[in-house]
C-alpha cells in the first residue's frame, strides 16, 4: 500500500505544478507537449482527484489506509 501512497503524492505534485503554471503564465504544458486540446488535462484532473482522495483517506486514518489498530509497518510503513 505504501507504493500507492507514493504514486498518489507524485500525481498530486504534478497536477499542482501544472495548475500553478496554467494559473501564473496561462501556458498549458500538457496540451503544448502532447497536442491534445484539453483531453490529457482532464485525465490529469481525474487522476489527481482520485489521488487526493487516497491521501485524504490516508490522513484521516492516521497515515495508514489499512484498518489495523496497531502499527502497520508491514503494509504501508505508518507508525502509531
């Protein structure tokens, strides 16, 4: 599960940087690089939304997405 959380952090980071560049400079890097007007940006938005939900659930559960009540270093590395 730790790898899912790391991937979620990566997706949210890329989406945040993309949103920052679009907001500050009005340059859509993803559309410019791949040449698909809005399609890949929408996919990035959907993935970043799912990734954010994973991170929110992880945060609410105290750093672990499993339902163990004790330290779950075996599944995601979180400590009590």
